[in-house]
C-alpha cells in the first residue's frame, strides 16, 4: 500500500549528547539522501522540540536519561496526529536487537512501514558501531601513550641508578621483559615501584 | 549453557555470569546491598550491576538479554509482556518484589497557595477537592496545570490519576501529565515548569524540607500497601537458568532484610551515596529510610514509608498484577484486553518465589476477581467501582 505521501523523504530528528557521533550520523544520513530536520545535543527542551518539528523518526542514544520522557509522548499527544511510538512491527526484532546492541534507540510514527525506516536505522547502527570502534581505538592509543611515559620514566631511573646511557637502560628493560615474558610497560612499572621503595624517586 | 557473554556492544563488558540493571534510586538498595555485602557471591552467583539511565533502557536491555534481570517498576514486566509501549512482546517475569510504598504527591508553593485560598479545609487539601476548585478558578488562564510522574507505566502515574479522578478532576483533560526523571523533579518544581508531581522518596520530603513545595498525600493513602519495585527477569533466561534465578531471589531476600534493619542505616546510606551507585550526599538519602520526616503541612502515616522485607512484601501477588493491568486499561494504555488473569499469574510468579526460598505452601489466592468475567471486571475498573482494599492489596479488592 503506497500512498503519495509515503514517497516523501522521511524527516529524522537526531538526539545525541555526543556531538562527534551526532555529526557522523547526520552526515551519513545526508549522504544517503535522508533529511535530518534537527540535531539536538542538549535535551533540555526535547518534548517541545519534538512537538515543533514533528519528525517521522527520532533516533536517540540508548543511554540518554530523557528516553522515558520521550516514551510518554505517544500518550501525551493522543490528540496529536503524529504520535511517536517504538516500532510497531513484531517481526522487526532482529533490527531492534542490532540497534540496541549498538546503543541506538529509535522511535517512529505509528503505522509507518518498516521498509521506510529500516534503511535509516541501518545507517545509524553502522555509524554508532563505527564510533564505538573509534573510541576503542582512541583508548588504545591513550594506553600506549601512557605506556611510553612509564617506559621513559623507568629508563631515566635506570640511567641515574646505574650511571648508564639511554640505549643501555632500554636494553636492560627489554631483557627483563623478555625474561619474564611481560609487557615493557609492566616491567617499567615494576622498576618504578622498586626504585620508589628504595627511595630513588624524588 | 549460553553465558550470554556476547554483550560487548552497547553495554558495559562483563565477564560475569549475570548482569543486573538498576536505576540509581533508593529502592535499588537491595540490589546494591546484595552486591556489596557479598550476598550474591554467597549464593554462588557472579553478578555485576549496571547503572542505567532510563527505565526504557532497562526494558530494552532485558528484552534482548544484555541484562538478565533488573530493578524495575512493578508495571514494567506486565507492559513488556503485553508488548505495550515497546515493539517487542518479550516475556519478562517477576518472582520477587523488592519494595513496598514510599510514594507521595507534592505541589508547588504557588499551587498550594491557590488551593488554600479556594478551600482551606484540611481534608479538601488532601483529597484533591481544593485542587479541583483551584483548577476551576484558573480555567480562564488557558494553560493546564502540569504534573509529572516518572514513567508512563508506573504506580506513580496511576496513583496520581486515581487521586485526581476521585476528586472529580479529569486527568486527560483538566491537567497535563508529563514524564520527568526523578532527579530532575525538584528543579522543575522550583522553576515552575511543573506544578506538582508524584514520585518516591526522598523527593517529597526534600521538597518540604527545602520549602519548594507541599506534600499533600502519600501513595499509601491512595492505594494502601502496594508493591513498588520488583526484580524483573528475562523469562527465557530465567527458564534456562533456574538455579541462578533462585540464587538471585535468595540473595535479594537477605539484602531486603539487611536494608530494613535500622542498625544498618548509616552503613546503608554510605554505600548508596557512592559515585558508582546513587552518587549524592548520604544525608540526602536519609528520608528514604528513616522514620524521621521533615514536618510539613501534612504528616506521613507510618504505614506509608517504604519497606523492603517480609513475606507479604516480597512475595509476588498476581492480584496486584491484575490491578495494574486494570489501571493500564482504565487509562487507555491497554486497548484490547484478554486473558489478563493468565498474564497476571504468569508474570507475577509466586511459585518460583516459594521454590527459591524453599517455602512449602504457596499462598492460595482466591480467584483473582471473584465471579466476575474479565470484561465485566474491566468495566468496573473503568467506572472506578473497584478499589484496592484501604489497607492494601494483601486484603484484595473492594467493590463500590
């Protein structure tokens, strides 16, 4: 059943307090030819914004504390022609599960055909996952940086204690790590704590 | 056995067997205490708690088993099992109630002044009749008074509507009811964004203490003793992991006893105030547990306080489930109703409670709605001809 109005592009409202992620999702939706009518990073006036913009679909971070507020809107606006409800189709549970695992929650206008909102949801899920991966990568880099700082500090202590040069200190650390089959940063941490005990650190 | 460890996306990674969600409210105390006091561990289950930002998030994560169970509003397992308010008709079951009572209705100072000027009779202020007069008085203003509750499927929402309608106020047309997270309630009341709310403690007592509003009536005075929060479990998980489910119930049962023991109050407040949990000053939480309340216009009856432990409190009562289903129907959330008695019996599972706690004789409830047909009974609910017994759901229903 395709009425004329169903051919109009869907309007999407994005609610995400993570500006970087919101920007990625918005760009991806635009690239795919969808229309983002509003991007909210602050949910202070969420209810009002929804009432003003009357989106066909709201995509919101699953961890947003304002979801309960949004869920009440289908009740609040019983006389409003565009209530917002969770997906009405039971057979959409696979895409719902994927969404929730990725941290995306979504609300659509009651009675909307799944084939209309599913591609939009797919795009959001993909970008949320991408963002998650990116964040993980950032954390890894942060750890690596911290590891390097530890190693530098341990090297410095060994150089001071043994009166050796940097290359020798590094070699000593690496040998320790290999002997104990530990990571360099772990060995560095051990060295720092031992030196600390011995009063070698300021 | 599937340990459901594939939950690394969208939720906190956990190596534990079971992840339980909670909302940082005082009645999540049994979950937190069961964890902190090693009660889960003693029962042989490895449990991680996950702080959640909304009831919607709890529902979605339990639905897809990212959480195996959670701290829930008593209405949530029913709404979710019937597929109302969400897309998926996934069965969530409760076999343990963690708390009883604790709600109150508070109005702003401005609204109270207006009510008082319309009618200063003590009883009229408490019953909502003064509010009705106030609404009539300000009807020329056009905008409706705004009341807040914590979730559409909650005792707070239904108690507020019941209280309003008994005073002759139409909750659909004479006021506006919105949802506001409990922690934001007082701020909204202070700023005038809302005129009143129905919420659990400490948000009624704190409003009185800080002179932001007046508490008019408690949930106990509207419904008698009724369950508040429950342990809700993903039904499939519970069926496949019976022993673990029993262990959770036993641990929570012990935790509820611990929480109700006055000697533990200071330690309880300290634990709850931790950043991982409620993340607030311990003093702020005191009103949730202590017999001392700030003195306002109206006092809390002793029975209205939130309690956590006793067989009557903790044992799921299908009659209450039916009452909640009736409220959902009365307030247009549950349009088509059938086999509600089955839903009530299956969702509030008394049997599992008894097996977990090794209680021999399950309480035998009379037929839940006497000799009424379901549809007849729902009509009575709609017409407000059925009430919870003034002392509480333990005593069944009274018919007017």
